[in-house]
């Protein structure tokens, strides 16, 4: 029976076998009863070793405590009144008549329940702070065997950790287990404890559990967000109130910062603070700050009171009201007031400058947000931010062709990239593209970035042959408004070379050309392209041709292929030369022949007519018709009336 010091003991353990025994060979006729034994340190033990064999000389026990000599019996008992050897390993042996010996080890587990179990926080005392990690330690004194020990951690009634040990030592040891915790505010007064349990298996005694004392502690945390306090709008002359409360441990204390006025009253209670304003006036317009604090920290919240029917006044004037400054340059701005002022200062984030002038010799903060704040008697506190733009011109502006080098090909799309290095602010950047002096595109940026960035913009082009030698430029401009300087940085020009495929001049080389037999025809093949095309004629080698300087002189019909080639492409035109007969000489000869024939016929007819007609000179005067032919009268073919003629003298006839 074990006396309980800190809490309670309950029983019920499963088995843990940590020793095994057996004969030196499978046929060793030794039986142990019991087969194993779990013994409390200092208790007595009795084990019977027997045999059913009859062919043996004797048997006995070999052990550091309670061993026996060889006896000629069929059973022998190992007895120890006070077992105190932690490492004991008793062996029952049997010597047979043939001289062979077999043995069996008896597994015995010697245990000791913990002398004490205690729990404590390490390196800490007093209340714990929310969100901080702490370590609890459970100390178990003088327990054996260690590998049978099970340590359980509890938070309230919830098991949060179970730890076992794999050390094979059998002697009593002092051991500890740790638990890391991070307390939260809702865990205030939560109780922790640890339990030590020996799991000795089903052959062991009922399990005994020794529990530590419970450990509980307060959880401190700083004040949280202030509740209830919010902006208020009230009619002039009406009352209003502001409530302020916060959760914290220790309980927060409250204080207010506001423009002091006789109609403002404060009342603090256990749960918070109440500020009341009676018969509000313009004097009450402003901000009211409630502070909640304890030993761990403090929070505050600002509420604004607006009074309908009264005008707030904040007589602050910044000179100048906005500033555009180059990074690293000096700056100086004054904060002036038009009435008496209780306090006036500048703020730049957490930094406060107690002066009416804010100046910096070298501005190195890209996101600086200065503002002038002042507290005026009878008005309250107000502030006015300074609108400041910090800029930096680009370190470099360059233009290049993406994923391409060398000459471009006409009709192919290329992407030009303008790289602008280290410029700010991005939202004020304008990228302009030019081809020569012709503007192509303007690009602006909507992304707000106050710090310097590297920017890349692209322009898609599809050059034509007319663009050969064109120069592209990109320009980075900082549009800093009418009050700021206008900075422009332009890239070096990018000259492009445009290659284009050959184009054969079809006006000089029609696809069908007639040639007269016996007359040569010159085929002129001219092509425009870059690089300059190489002209080559392809034709039947049996043809009679003459080739010189890209031109081909042909003498007979056939197909002649003019091919123009450069590194871009190959173009060609197939010319069909058709042979025509020259009929002009034949026609001329025929016409001449017909002229000769007609002339001969005419002469012949004329000669006949001349022979048949007397030639002379006649006068037709007073002719009388007569039906009788007369030799001196010309006859009209014998059918007409004869005409009387008078013969003239021969000399008067002329031809």
C-alpha cells in the first residue's frame, strides 16, 4: 500500500515484458511457475522450477540472491525474502545424465513507484502574459523502471500530452517531463497538472498513479481595441456624450486628450470612462482621444465631434502647399498660423519635429508623409498634410529588339523594347515612341509606385522596304505637373535594316514575247530587292542564246525562266518566246508584182485603143445627124448618132 501525498492513487496497468528467457535448445524439459513476475522493490518472491524428465542428474537456481546448489529433485524453488537487486536475472538449470545442461531465464521486473510528483513553471513566477511561451516542468522522483513510466499532462480535465520513456535502465532515477504553453486571455485561472503512472503489464500489480498538485495562474494581457467610442454629430446647443471602454488585465486606466472647455465633464467607472458635453458649441468641434493603459501596454482611439450649425476652423497654411522634389535634394516647408496657437509641430510618420519649419538637407525617404499639426485655443487640434512628390530621373533609357538580331525582313512582325532603369514615381511616367520625328505611341501607367522601378515597354512593328534605315527612339518623360520640372530622357536611336524579297519588273519582262525568224530578241530581267538579288536565267541548253549582265538575247521560241534570288526569298518569271514569220517582204513583193501587172494591162489596153482610133484634132461644129456613116464622122460604137467632125491640121495635135 502506497501512501498518497499530493492527490489520489488508482490501479489498472497493462503488461510490459522487458525480459525473455528460454532453454538453450527447444527440448529443455523445464517448466517455470509463474512464467514471469512483477515485484515491488524489497518484497519477497517465490518461483517454482520443475521438470517432467526422469533422465537427469539434478537441477537448481543460479541467481545473485536466493541461488541453490544442484539437487537431485524434480523441482526446486527460488525464494528471496527481500528482493533489492535491480539487475537480477535468475536462471533455472537442469543437468542431464549425458552431461548436457539446459536452462531457462526467469524474467522478473523490479519496480518502484515515484517518491514524489511536482509541477512548476520554468524560469518564471507570477502572472503570465498572453501570447508569451512558457514551459511547465513535471518532476518525478525516484521511479523504476523508467521504460514503464507514462507521464500525462492535463489542462483542466483535458489530456494535452502523454509522454513515455525508452531508456532501458532498471534502477530508480529522477526524471522530468516538460510542456510548452502559450496562454490566452480566456485561459485565465486554468489549472494544469501532471500524472506519473507505471505501466507494468497484466502480470503486474494494479496500476498506481501519482498526481502532482494543480498549477494555476493569472493571464495578463494589454488593453484591446477601445469599444463604443465613435464619431458624433450633434446640433449646436444639444448635449452629447462619448463612451470609452476596453478589455485588459490588469484592468485598464483611462485618460482623455481633448480641447478643454467648461462644458466638458468626465466620469470614470470600473468598466470605462464617460465624457459628456453640455450645450455643444463650435468650441467643442475637434478630436477626442481616449487612452486605455495597464502595465503591459496601452491603446487609444480618436473620435471626432461635429457640431451642425457651427463651423470648424483649422488656420494652418503651408508654404508651399505642395512640393515636387528630386530624391536626395534638400527641402524646406513652413507651417504658418493665423491666430494664437498653443502647439504647432510637424510629423513624418512616428517622427515629430517641434518647429514651424520642416526641412531636410537630403531627402532619402520615398514614402515620406509629412504633415503640420497644431492645437489652437478654443478650437482644438487639426492637421494638414503636405502633398509631396519625390522623383528620380532614369539612370538609362535604351531600346532593343526582342528575340532578334541583325536585319529585319519586310512584312515580319518584330517587338521593340524600351528599358527604363531606376525611375520614380511610376504613375508620373510617360513613355513615347518615335520613328524618326514621327510620334508612334504614348504609354502611361496607372500603377502607383513611389520607389524606383525598372520599366519595360514594347512596341510591335512590321517594317516595310520604305523603313530601311529608319531610326526608332523611345523617350521617358516624368510628368510632374505644372509645379514640377519636366524631365525627359531619350534613348539612343535604333537604326533598322530591312531586307525584302526580290520583285521582278514585269513591265520590262512580259510573260509572252513574239520574235521574228532571223531577228534576235533581248529579254531584260530586272529585280528590286535587298540584299541585291542575283539574276539567273534557266532555259534549254540546246537553245541559241546570248546572256550578258542579267539580260538574255534569244533567237528562237521556247520557255525562258528568269530567277531573282536573295537571302529573303526567290522570285521568278517564266517568259514564253513565240516565233512569228516576217510576211512584210512577201507582202511588199506581192504589191510590187500587182502594180507591174496592172501597169502592163493598162498599157496593153491603151495601145489597143490607140491603134483602133485615129489620132487628130477635130471641131464639132454644126453637125448634122445622118444615118449614113461617114468616114469623117466618129462613130459611137455604131450604136450612137454619128457626130460630124472637121479635120484639123496635124501640127495642132499635142499629147
